[in-house]
C-alpha cells in the first residue's frame, strides 16, 4: 500500500462521517465523502488508502468493516473492486470481486456494520 498522509482531523472526520452513516443506516458514495472531507490530492487515492487502513484496523479488532459503507455511485451500489481485493487480503471474503458473491457478501457486511456497537472513538 502506498504511503498516503492525512491529518488526524481528516481521519477523525472520516470516522465521524462513517459513524453518522451507520447510525442513519445509509451508505455513502466515494464522491460524497471526497466532497465532505476535502482530502489532499490525489484525493481518491488518499481516500482509498484511508478506507483500506480502516478495514485493516476493523479486521484486527474482529469488527465488521466500516469501510463497506462507502460505495460507487454507479448502478451496482457496491464498493470499487479494490475494496473486495482488500477484504480478500484481510481474509474476510473470497470469490470473484465483481459477481453475485461479492454483492451478497457486501450486503451482509453492511447489515453487520449497521447492527454492531463500535467502542467509542478515543
């Protein structure tokens, strides 16, 4: 994974946006997050790296992956394929990254995130 730096404030904003989405039980698009977080360029790579890092933290803590709440705005309503490659590396998913298995796994992971009580952020 490439080294991408975001400020503590931007990281906290990312966690806050995801927590708000989780409590309202809705998903966020990458574009909406990029607009809200005002990340440094290249913003999409920065966001992707931050979401992958969060997935790693959640996986280590054996929690549902909050980064699953971020989706493409296309018709699929799924995260980008890189998300599935990331969760496959983390041992959470295996299968084709663009098929029904991925869509089904993502749907159940989103429900798990919605229903999980995360420890309060430090």
